[in-house]
C-alpha cells in the first residue's frame, strides 16, 4: 500500500494533535522529585533496585567540549554477539545460532578473526540429545558447539535465542578478557538481563532459570566482571534501545504515579538538553 502526500500530511496532523493534547510541564518537577527522594536508594520487596555507583549527582558540560575531548583510552575493545533468529522445523526442532566476535581500535586482525559460535536446539522429543563439546575450526580461530536447551512447553524460541546469544558472547568475552588492557565495551548489558527476567515472566521460565545450563551462562558473566575488577580494567555495556521498567514499576508499587512508560523516558527527562538551557549536555 502506498501513501500519497496528502495521506502523509493527514497522519502528521493526527500525530501533532495527539502530542498537543499531552501536558508535560509538570513532568520535569516530578522527575526532579524522583531524583531527589527516590533514586538515591530505591527498594522493592526489601531489595535495592537502583543505587548510585559513586556520588548521587548530575552534571552539565558544554557539548562542543565533550565532543572534542581527548580520548581517555589509547586502545578500546568491543564485543558483539548476534543470532540468525530462532527457526522452527517440521520435525519439531527449534534452533538458533549465535556468533560472537571482538574487535579493537587500533585494529587487530588476528583478534577479529577469532569467533565463537553456538547453536542451541530445543526438541519436543525428550529422548533426543544434541549436546556437544567445544570444537575448533579455522586453525583454532573458531570455537563452536551445540547446546541442547532444557525442554519447555512454551517460549522455546525465546529460550534457544537467549541461551545461544549469551553463551556465545559470555564465552568469547571470557576467553579474550586478558587481551583487553584499557577498556572493553559490550554491545548490550554487562549481565545477561534477559535470563534474569525469566524469574518474573512465567513460572515455567522461573523454573528453567534455576537449571544448570542457564546458571552456567550467567556464571560466565559473573566471572567476566570479577576478572576485570581484579585487573582494574574498565568494562562497560552499551544498550542502544533499553526497555527496562524496573524503576517506574517500583515507583508505581510505592504509590507514585509515574507518567513515563519506562525507565529510559525517566532518565531522558532527567538528563536531556532543553531549549533555553544553553549548549550543555547532561
């Protein structure tokens, strides 16, 4: 279906009308209240949800100065893992394949050649066994294995996706951790957040999260963080499209009516540059 210019204009008018009906003038004051009264140490069910790493403060800096600042690290390593997306076959198998790689700036071609590949399989047949050991290919530059996912009645696609993705990434990061001297940036969270959400999403997934294979994947990330802490090397995770609602959900449970759909919108309100605020960045 094609859209003529008049259709695009009509859609834009509808969107403008929706935006114009929303009054956000008090959102900044609410965000400030959350920052001052709740975020220094927010609890949920007796556990700390979020707390500051250092001092609880916000800062402003000229945007041009930030953009032109000297690089604090001479060498930066980055790691990413991606999958082909889960595929369901006629024989009942659900398969996903993940592939992890690390790169560096300045470039290190031998490092970039190293890969970790994991194929995760879910089978409806309880007698099947696809688990395999790690094997090497490409003159030792590629490590790969097949992981047989624990059986579930639902969520098979999500399970094979998460286990393949995080096992490949965590294994590759841990195997190459000692090659990082200054900074490692993960494309995604430092910990396998999706596995942690299983506990709250569904009782069956909650049971699965306590099984040996998911716990072994999580353990790799714990060991990775411990390794970097011991070596005093920075480790960061970069989440491009965060969708967490942990903070706003915790605020709702405490009777604070949050106008933000997720945590990202809250921090956007707290940190974004506004007109009239000058050329500064939060």
